[in-house]
C-alpha cells in the first residue's frame, strides 16, 4: 500500500478516536507504529482467493488514544511516552478506555533522555568536571550552578502562609527561605561532583535541613562530624546516589519504576490537598490531620514540589527518581494509612462536617463560594 493511504483498519481507528475526542492523522499512526509504540493490525483472510483485510483490535484503540491525547505538534515523541506512562494503569472512568502500559524499553529510553538533558543533571556533570579542574574551574562551577539553580523551583511557601496573604493581603509575606534552599541545592551538587570534603559534613547536613525542614537532623549532624573526623565522610553520605538523578534512574528496573510511580501518585494527591489549602480549599478534620502529618514528616517541601512537577512531562522523570528512595515509599505508606482510615470510617476524602450534601460537587461549591467571598471583599475594599 502506498505511503499516506490509510488501511481500512486505520480509517476505522481514526474514526473511533475522533468519537473519543482525539484527533490523529494517518501519518501519526504510521510514525507511532514505526517507533514500536503502536501495534500493527492483525490480518483476516477472506477466503476463496479474495485476499485479506486488516482488523482493528481494542488494545490498538487504547494505545492510540493515549498517544493522541499527549502528542503535540513539534513535541519530541519521548515526551509523549513519558506523559503516557504517567497515566498508564489508572482506573478508567465511565465511558473511558483503560490506559495500557507503554513498552518498557521506550519508557526507559525516554526517562533517561529527559533526565540526561535536564538542568539538574547539568549541574551534577559540571560539578564532576570542576572536581579535577582546580580553583578556577570550581569557581566557574559555583557561578554557573547558581544561575542554573536560580532558574529552577526553590520550593513553595507554606500553605498557611499563602492562605494568610490571600485572606489579608495587607499583612504581606514573611521571610522567604528561597535563598537558603537554592544554596542547599548547589552544595549538594558540589558534594556529589567534587567530593564530600568540598562541602563538609556540617554544611551538607545544613543543606539537607533547608530542603527537608522538620526532620530531626541533630543525630545526623553528629554522625557526619564523626565520619568527617575519621576520614569516612565520602562513603558515609554516598553523595552520588543522593543527588545524581541519572545514576539512580539508570540503576532502576521496570518493577522499581512502577513502584515509584505508585508512590508518586499517592504523594501527589497528598501534595495537592496540602498545597491547595493555601488557595482557600475548604478544610475538614481529615484534611487538617493530613496536613499535620505532612508537616510532621519533614518532607513537606518535597511533597509540595510533586504537584507542579507532575503537571508537565519534563517534571515527571525527576518526581519518579525522587520516589525511588525507600524513605519516600515509607512516607507514601504512612499517608495511605490515614487515607484508608478515612475511607474505612465511611467518610469520603472530600467530606465536609455539617454539610447538607457530600461529595466532590458540594466540596467544589464550598470552595468556589469561599473564593468569591474573598474576591468580593477585595473589590469592596478597593472601592472604599
């Protein structure tokens, strides 16, 4: 068959996808098939010398729908694979197709490619190069790392602070820890690339504390000081595994990455509830307990960062790498316990005390009303 002329099965596939609100072309189908992402059609023999015809399988429809939802003009196909992997395996809603798993080799290639070209990995590579380049090279690293880190996220304000400012703009913002967080990222990269002695145990622990406030760092700092005095700090911190996302990703297999994706999903949901409290989300005893548990964990900053990371394909690989750690898996399990308790008690996650009706609809109505109250109050105050 000539290039550009779709088969009968492809024509049917395009029509099926259009009915689902997904627009694709025959050229896209051919490209995905050539990349090994879209299955080829089976052949059905018609008999009596009439030849054969291609047959559309339901699995092919599901795969093409996932690819079509995330494909963009000019977007590298690897970003599409990452976006597909993000939603694969989730429960399908009414009238929706279940999203199958993309081929693991394509997923791994896409993730490694994305992390390898990221700003975070660039900083780690530059730190390694500076390690053997003398003082001038090290100074150049710190200057460039400061610029790169300055363009990335430094964390989000605490939701209580955000909510306070929205409800009372005249109060203004409190002191921001942004500078300390950015400096901490640079120090961790320096330790990974140039060795633990470049930063020292005490400053390394201070950097970790800036990124994970709330954790009991005093015993860790004491242990770091002992290791530094004994000359074993390098092996103690295992700095490369700590901040080198590419090395951690390349060491992970399919099952490990799938487990990390499950951790990401739990913690992103928790992070959404945590962050959106700052944007006037209605409160409840359950949500208050959930926020308290996040703060108690000491990982509030990392959990909050998962929300914007998972909103775009470029953030997904770093979120997955972060959640490969056993600490994040344990944290997700701890959060799930609280969620399961709420559900076991017959309470939905969005149940509001005293509400005449429950569920997401009532929750969103209460949220919208509160936003309007603040907005109307702001407009009234501006007119006075």
